[in-house]
C-alpha cells in the first residue's frame, strides 16, 4: 500500500516536473520580472537596474504616442468585434438557415455553402506576417496596387491606403476583419448546426420571414457563441502587433496613425532599449487585458441569469 | 408541426411547403448569393493576384496592376528561394515547429493527464497556474523573456544550444507558451474519458506510465489531433517571439523572412522575388488546407467551442 502511494507520487512528480519547470522559467518568471523592471530605469547596460518607483508610469501617461496607441487599441476593441461578428453572423445565417433552397434539410443553407465556408476560412490559416506583406502590395499607392490600379483606370485619385494618416488605420482594421471573418462563420455555423432544424421550420410555417428568423430565433440561440466570439476578438484587438508592425509605414505610422500598445512595447524595448519604460507599458496593457476579461465575464454571467 | 398529418400525405405536403417558402424568400435568395460571391472575391482575388504577380517581370509589377505577364518568369522563384533565403527560412520553420509541436504535445498531455486524473494537494494550483497564461498578453513578458533566454545561454554545457539565436531555445519558449491552451483543452478532454479501462490495466499490473502511454493517450486521440493542429499552425505562424529571440539572419523562421523582404531591403528591392516568396509561403498552406480543411477548421475552432 505504501509502495503504491509512493509510486503514484513519483509518477505525478515525474510527469509534472518538465512542463512545470519550463513554464516557470519561460512564462511565469518573465511576467513577474516585468512588474519589477517596470519600476526601474533599466536600459540593459548596467548590471543592476536603478529603482525609480512609478516614474515610468508618470512619463507614460504624459506621452502622446502612448495615448495614440491606447486610442487605436480602444477603437479596434469596439470596431473589430462589431464588424467581424455582424458580417460573420450574416454569412453563417445565409449559409445555414436563410438560403431557402437547401438540398436535404428543406431549409438548409444556400447551394455550395460548404465551399463558401472552406474559402472564407482560408485567411485564418495564413500567418499574420504573410497577410501583412500581401496587403502591403494590395494597398500600393500607385497604379501597380491591386486596388489603386482599377481606381486610377476609372479616373479616381489613388487612395493612400497606408500613406495617408487618415486612412491607414481603416486599412489595418479592414485587413483584420478580412482575416477573422471566416473563422467566425465556421464558429457560428457550428453553433447553428446544434440548433434543432424544427425551430426554424416551425417559425417559417408560422410565417416568419428572414428578418424575424434571424433576430428572433438565430441570434438569441447563438448568443453564447457570440459572446465567446466577442471575448476572442476583443483580445485579438488588444494584442494586435504583427499586422501593424509589418504592414504599415514606419511600424505604426505614418506619423503614429496606426500604432498600438504592443508595437510601442516592442519599439521601446528593442529599438530604443528602454526596458523599464517598455515594461511599464506592458503592465498597463496587462491591466487593460485583465480588465477586459473581467468585464466580459461579468456581463456574460448577467446575461445567463436573465435567460 | 406535421405530427397531426397522416403519414401518407406528409411527403407531398412538405414538398409544397418548401416550394412556398422558397417563393417567399425568392428575391433575397439571389441577393444572398451576391453577398457571398462578393466576400469570396474579396478573399480569393488578393491571393490570386499575388500568385499572378509572382511570375511577372519587375517592369510588369511596377506597371498596370492587372496586366497579364507576357512571359512567365519562373526564375523569380529561384531567386526567392536562393537569394532571399526562403528555402533556408522554410527549413528553419520546419525544424523548429516539428520539435516544438512534438514537445508541446508530449509535455502538455502529460501535465494535463496528471492534473485531470490524479487528485493531490496543489493540483488545483498547478492547473490554475497553467490556465492563467491564457489571459496574459505575451507583450508584458517580452522584455524579461529576452533576458531569460540570454541568460540560458550561460548555463553550463547546455548553454550554447538554448540561448539567444538558437532554434532549441525558441523550441523551449514555444513549448512553454503553448502550455496554457494545451493543458486547458486536454485536461478537459481527459476528464471526459472513462476510468474503467485504465483501472483494469492497473489491476493487471500496468504502471501509471504505461497506462498513460498505451491506454489513455490512444483514447484521447481526437483531442490530441485537434490540439496538435492548433499548435502546428500557431507555432508555424508565430512572428513576435522569433522576432525577439532570433536576430541572426541564418536562424530566421519563414514569417521573419517574409516580413523582412518588404520592410528592410530599401531601394534595390527585388519585388518580383517578393511576390514569389509570398507565393511560396501561401501555396503550401493552401495545399495542406485543401487536404485537411475539415480537421483544421475543427482544430482551430475547438477552443472556442469548449
């Protein structure tokens, strides 16, 4: 008996040792160090960083670029989930319910709905860095750009998708939506597939049109999945880095018109070597992310009680 | 709805209903096809346009965006592969992802199994420690992580293999940062598996380790496949971590290579090679995705559906 327990303990220890060690060394310890480094003026040259308390945070909150980055993240936090979910819900509805001429189910999706889903999902498989370079070419400012070529042929002034500070942010948002929609079409389709067909048929026989089918049946029954999507897209909006860093002029430009918190962290740490300042930015970002997670959990819990 | 009808009339009346419903939805049916086609064009055309540009000459690329190439410049691909080092970067990516995914799955499933199936003091704390990583932004850890990996380079014996600018170092970092999702997902999966088979094997004298590798792991196959796909794609597409940890060109992974051709090269750019490089990065994904699209969709959405 004792031997059995000893063997069990040994097994647990042996199986946990490697993953826990790796996780402590590479994940937990950097996170903890970051909070300390944020209170120093460390630039990597001295062996021991000097403790400066909350100086980095004071400088951060007086920094216009930081607030620009926060504003862009906040705008993405609202717009990315909103646009992506609306478009994805619309397509998921058309592909699964609203087609009207489904083959076997009577009230299935549109013909070819499987092919649409396969095509829409593909951008999700590509690396963000690859998508960023791809759209850099699509958005070229002259006639050689995929979008500006036809525009100029029609006699329209070319659009500075990435060179005009008023437009660049929307280009970033557009590419993010472009890449995300397919994933949520598939996610919502899976959610819709678990709703009994009878519900839609019954509603239609009672005279429900497309509109009420969508707003009265589909949306309420999919609400849980929509909430999950909202959290995922919100975190994506707060975490955005590669698309901005690779696609835009001057890594977040022109004139910081597209910069985001993650880009400023990277820039401060690895271009300016201001490790303390970058870590302070990271700490702020951490609280934004945790705050967002807590708020969305709260909201979703309240929704569930209402049900 | 149709339960009050006799079975003989069900089939025909259903068909009529269907026809009537279709009539009501008629004109919108066309519109929804249009909407779907528009999005299809939005997804497909930029990618096809890139493929097309990859066989154009430099002059054609700077000319009209929609002109067709006069001759097919396959040499763009040779230059992308050799001079832009896409071949080297692809090989680096393959090596890193092969080891990191294998390591992630091995260590992740071991931790998940123990945490899901063996109650002991501290179990919950370990589980929460792993899963809490799901909520942290990696950017907070970025700066200290750089120095952690740098310091690993000073470890005796192993140091030169796991410091900065080493693939093994990146592999270890990938494994660690893949733990939260892998443990979270697989622990949930192991909890759903029946206990009886494993217990019977234990009675027959199998060790805990043997039960795990020969009974539980094969039973968990569907979950393992999903998470493996998730990790392969996530690690293959990773850009942020290698950007920080691999600064020597010959160590770069594919995403770094692609991003660099367009940003850093300056005026003497080889634009046609850039398009060829993009094509070389996209095409394999397209092929793999076409073959495994069902599994890939399931793998990537698995986390959100849990």
